[in-house]
C-alpha cells in the first residue's frame, strides 16, 4: 500500500509540473479515496506486529519460568551457594 501511494504521489507531482488541473484534482480525490483504507491497513498491520511481539515475549517468559525457576532452584542458588558468582547475570546470558 505504501509503495502504491508513493507512486500516486509521484503522479500528482507530475500533473502539477504539467499544469494539468483536471488530472491533478482527479488524482488528489483518488488519493483521498485510497488513503483511508490504506491508513487502516497499515495501523492494523502495526497492531498485529506488536501483538505478535508481546505474545512471543510472554511465551519466552513462561518457558524461562518453567525451565529455570522451577522449585525455586534459582533462589536457592543465589542465597545458599556462594561458589557461583553473579548467578542472575549468568542466567540472563544463557537466555
């Protein structure tokens, strides 16, 4: 849609350079006719992209909790065992 609208804008500029008022007005109205659905489509695609990113982050977080934080293993490692330094940074690097 964006590429099509950019091409239409180029045609509008061409009609301005050619000083053709009738074609200019016709293309501006056509741009207005196309711009409304195009803005809806672009906004909806942006919404779906962000929703997909949130879903991916949520699934990754759930996997992290199920795999690494099961039965408070990470908490016990951080508070009981002092042989491993910075367990939180190591775990983050592993993820």
